[in-house]
């Protein structure tokens, strides 16, 4: 079993973006801009190299991200650390391109659940494809080369139930084509368990299928802990050699559009780092500093976070 | 990887005993006897066959279990379901033997961490061995045959750090000897991660070592979720064919004596049942009924429980 474990795992911290987006639902001013910056600044000292801090989405749909530009303007410059944001359409990308302080990633995004796409973005599969073509053009116009494809709801949907693996492969294939037409080349695919239906066997099935179809694609996972299995899914993926995960400190995050008010957030960054540490896998992250950040995040949101490790002792005498 | 998965997993529900013991710290009257009985009664309808409801321990040390006899007297009789309790010395066993309504288990118990034994029971290793001999005599006097050995702190200790696997084996061996001298035979060993230091690789190392030494012993695990890895440890154990787990609904439980106030509880029963269901493993438990019990438990303790699934939807259209 441990033979396939990677020696190094790359973690993409998405807690500030996903968490504050989720936490602010219904009260956009609850988390002050300067506190978002405070957390991002602290995270930049932990060894995490990529920290997603904002969404450039409609302030009408997600008012709690209306201060995205203000957050970006206040971010520190830290050698070796990039702050990132997300953008779900060309207008969002244009906003992101207009600010300094964040790294723009040329990524495409499709949902494997049409009902989720309709609910989340009010787009059919056809609308989504059209938007990704628009995004691809916009990246090309900005002189950027697409390298990453993201698939949401890759492991199941609250609206449609099981998602056929064939649908996941079809969506990846579509994004590879769109990227290629725009002069890019998809080298990474991120598979998101947006609604928390993954389990270790399903992780293996989907990862195996993607690898069979595209042996050279690097796979990353974005796992929500909605039903408590996220860390088991991470471990199953590690056993398959998967070496890239989106995580949220303290378990911040989740999906406010998943039709599930009680949804827990992301797999907790500090618990993935702890798991990796115990398994002898490097992450480059200072676990004590990260736990302090998770405690800071709990202070900022003003309630306990779902993570367990952030309130436990890390002290072990030997 | 799925080749070794068991087809059926036995779950021992320990949430009522461990959870209410933990929850009531400092306020013994906070959870009324009738509510403990209400939860036990509901759990008896879920398909769980063994439900641990009380501790027969000193009311001075654990005042919130002072109503153990009253709880037992009010338990319903449900065909195929046994309610159980724990007792850490001969006085506790005598109390348990004096009540009806619960099944008495002839089990022995040692800690693999002497510092923990000192803190938890004020016993040295030598004191613990002497007490287990006393317990063995008491079981024999009661006409009972010892069949189970429990090892606490088998995966690490907050006080001593790593626990050598050799120490775990030594403790199991000692209990096998004591049971044999009393006319019993240990057929089951439960390994407890009392302080939440286990990880999937360590689970494999310890399980493999126990199996190498005693190939015919059935192994059960009791995994606390102190640092967020419990469900990954359950999955690792399932991959090894382990088919018996102590669990706590809603994540109730934990160890009030572990020197860690923020300690999370047990791995959540409903999440283990969900994991098993998704992996095609039978547990005999009705997941919807169990989730309703976890919600009842949250109502009884009066605050959210650490489990995730109990607040998520189980509805999947296909």
C-alpha cells in the first residue's frame, strides 16, 4: 500500500476564497477586508505557495466577494508565494486582469452535473461549453496559455445522484479540445467533489479512468467534507500517487450553491499536512504555523471551524 | 485495494457511554437519565446490536455516570440488541453484575502508555496488571469466561509520544496469560487510539504485528478523531480486512482524561456506516434511522456534534 505514495504533495489553499464566500452568505460586511488580508498574509508565511483569496464574481450573486479588488490591492508581496482568485466568466477574468497582487491562472471549468451547472451558474452544458470557448479566447487575447481543466461535481450530485465516469471524461476531453484550439495544452486536471459524494473506491475508479484516457495528465483533487469522508478520500488518492490537492484551512469552505445548508467545508489543510507528515510525505508546510492560521480563521469567522486538529495539541514528546 | 475489504462489519456503539461521560464533565445533572434512556431506546431500533450506555465507575471521579443503575433499570428489552457498560475495577463489575438490563462482557483492559494509566486510573503498569488479575478472578467467580482484551493508547500517547508496537504486543500477551489462568481464552483484541495519534500506515503496522503474533485473534479498533484522521484510519483498517469497530454516533465521545480539552470524539458511527455502504460493505444498520439518532443526540447535548453527515442530506436521486 505505501509503495505508491508520492514523496511530495502540493497543496493549493482555497480556504480564504471559498470559506469567506460561504461564511458571508447573507451578510456581506461580516468579514472586513483587512481581516481577509490579515489571514492571507499569515498564510503566506506557512510554506503554502498558492493561496486562493478572492472570487471575481457578480457582487449581486456573491456580495461578500465585492471587495475582491480591495483585498488584492492590500496583499503583501511574498517571495515564492502566489495569491490567486477565480473567475467564472470573461467579465470576471477582465476584473482579475485589471488588478495587481494576484497571479492569473489560465484555467477552464466545466461541471459534470448539468443540474448543478444550472443551479450554480444558470448554464446548460451547451452554455457552459460556449462560456469556456469565450474564456479560452480571453486568455489567448491576454497572451496566456491554458494549462488546467477543472471538473466540478465529478463524484456525484445532490440533484442527479451518481455521475457517470464517462461524463467526467467527456468534460475533460471537451476542455482539452477548447484549450488546444486556443493554443494551450491541458497538463493538469482538477476533479472536484463539489457535493461531497466521493468515497475511496470511487476516487480510485475516477482517477484510474482519467489516467487510462490521458496517462500524462497530472491529477489534482478538490474534496469537500460534506459527509465526513474527505480525509479518507485524500488517503485513497495518496495511495494512488495523487500529489496535488485543494484544501481549506480549518475546513473552511464548501459550496453555498449545493442545495445543502449544513454542508461542511473543504478537507482541512492542516489535517492533510498532518496526514502527510505522519506518512513521511513532504508538503513544505510548517504545521504549527498553519494551525495558528486556522485558529486565526476561526477568530475571523467568529465560530468554531469544522477541523479537529486546530483545537488539539500537536505536542508529542518523542 | 478492495480485494481485502470485509463483506460485513460489526459496529459497537459507544457514543452514549463515552459521549455523555465526556459531555457531562463539570455538570453531572446536565443530561437527564430519561434522555439517556431515550437515546438508547432509539439506537436499539437502528440495527446496531451492541450499544454501550453506561460506565460503572466512581461517581466521585465521573459524577455524570452516577445514574448508571437508573439508566440500566429503564432500558427496554429489544430482541437481538444488547446494552453494555464498562467497569474498570472489581467494584464496578460488582455494580454491573447487580443490575439487570445490560449484558456483562468478560473483558480485560490495559493501557500501552503508563503515563496515561497513571493519569486516567492512577495505576502503574504493575498496578494495572494486578487489577486485571483481580478482574479475572471476579469474572471466574461470576461464572464468566474472558474472551476480549482491550489495549488503550495503542497508537501513541500525549504524555509519552510514540508507543512501541512491542509494548502493545506485550500488553496483549499479558492479558492472554491472565485470561488463560482464569480459564478464559482471548479471541478478540480491541486496539484503542485513545489520544488520536493513529494514521493509516501506523494502523497497518500495528494490525500486521498483532496478526503476526496471534494469527487467529480477531482485531477491533476504537479510533478517536482528535486530529481528524479517524475515518482514514477506518478505511485503512477495512483495506486490511478489519471488521469490527467501536464508533460513536455524531462523533460523540473522546477521552476526558487525555489532557486535551479540545479533543474531538469517536469516529462518527453514521460516517462509518456511510463509508461501508458506499464501499458495498454490510453493517446491518439503517443509515437514515441512525442519522436521526445522531440528530437526537445533538439535541440532548444541546450543541452541534462534530460529525458532518448528520447535518448533510443523504438523498441521492439514483
